[in-house]
C-alpha cells in the first residue's frame, strides 16, 4: 500500500537548526559574528589580518578558521592578535556543526567579535547557514566582473559585499558598472565596501562599520 | 566537480527518513523536490550521490523527481515579471536593470511516497 507524505521543508533544515543554536550562543555573550566567504585568494585572511589591529584597541576578537589542509591562516590571524581556532573542514565549505565545534574551543565570555573564515569557494558555502549575524562576501577585481552572474546564489545570499584589490583596477579588465548591475539585480541595496588590503584604502570605512555593528549587537 | 551535493544529499536522506518514520515507517519509493536555479544545487550530482548514500536504507532505490524552478525577476521600472536568460538580468520588456529576484531560490523536499504493508503499519 502506498501513500504520499507532505513534507515541504528546506533540505538543509538540520543544519539550520544548529545554526540557530550557534546564533543563540553568540547573542548570549553579546558577540557580533561574521561569516566571511570568498573564492580562494580573494583576500579573506588578509582582510581579517588588516582589520584586527584596527579593532583590537576596542574589541576582543576571535577567529574560526576553516581550512582543509593547513593551519597557515589560523597562524596568520593569531599572529595579528586574534584568538584563533582551526577547525578541520574536511569539506568544500563550513557547516553549522563545524562552527559549533569551533565555538566550543573559544572562551566566549572574553570575546566581542567572532569572524568565521569559510573555505575558499563561491558555490558550496552559500547553501550552509552558520548562524552568524551577517554574511560577508569578498569579491576581488582580478576575478572579473562576471562573478555575480556566474555565482548568483552566493551574491544573492550575503548581507555585505567587500570589493577587494581596487588598487588593481587600472591593470585588470573589470567593468564596475556591469559588476554592480549584477549585484544590484540579485541583492538590491547590499552594503558595499570597495577597498584594498594592499594599500589600506577603504579599510577604515569597513572597520568603522564592523565597530558600529559590534556596539549595536552588544546593546541589543 | 562540486562537492557540496554530498552533504546536501545526506541531509535530504535524513529528512526523508525522519518523515517516513513519523508516518509509520515503510519503504520510501519517491521523493519530490523543488530546486530553484538560484539554489546552486545541481540535480545530476544529487542523483549521483543519492544512489550511494541510500544503500541499505529504507530509501534504497527511491526515485528523485526534480521540479526545476526558473529564476524569476520583477522589473522595478515597468513591473514586468520575466525569466532572465544566462547573464542578462535586464528587463525583457523595457531593458531596465532596476530589477529584483522574486522566485528561484528554493531547495525543498515537497513530499515523499511511502510503500507500507500491514506489518509496517502495525509496527508504526
């Protein structure tokens, strides 16, 4: 005998439930949290590295590094002054249970900001909510202006867009109007920070914004 | 080859089995899915992993039915609703690039079909 059972649920529901638990842990400790996503080489670790010294006088930072094979990134962010934990991302993306394990290794009451550096990938991380307050995508101009069209799920699903390596704009083929057109179609009004981790241009605006968000989270 | 379909396929299996058990158990014969173009999920990779992860489970041999949901956008200028082709998101009616997404993001398990005999029913 056969019968049809209605379900109508998101397939990543189990992950999303753990993401919600992560979010509760952030909120209980007044921690502002970011999920940093990008393709390999776009500047995830560099942005964290550049931001830490500019935030460390006011806030205590923790970094959860998802890296497949090495602890190179965690070593860099630790050296820059943030408590860093390495989670073994035996995958192409981080998921909520992995971040939960990372949180277990951090002393949450002693932190104000946690940055989760996802695995370098523009496809897989888009499907997995980690429970952070905001999702940040770093696009770098050498990747080309067609990326919003090629990876729409990623561009659609983020709250903040950082455009890195703007110092290279004179040297690479990157039509900012076409890029922004794709971004706006998918994610209207997304907060955007054009900057260069190399020259430092634009980093101030980004850091001020992170500081504002952190204060707002703490007072909620 | 994108790898995230493997954990996605495992999540799909877990979700289906949970609902099958809640309905009294039995063999899962069919799963009906809705996959939006913006979901970033590629059907044939889910299918590839499905046959592997279901081995020895109540969903072994179950058929996956994918309903593809096109990307649908609405023009903020003229109000037209259209399905963009490829990398051209401009309004098909007035060419405006002031547009927004209205559909095509979902990745849902809509329903499952179960085969139950009298003994599974009484166990349930």
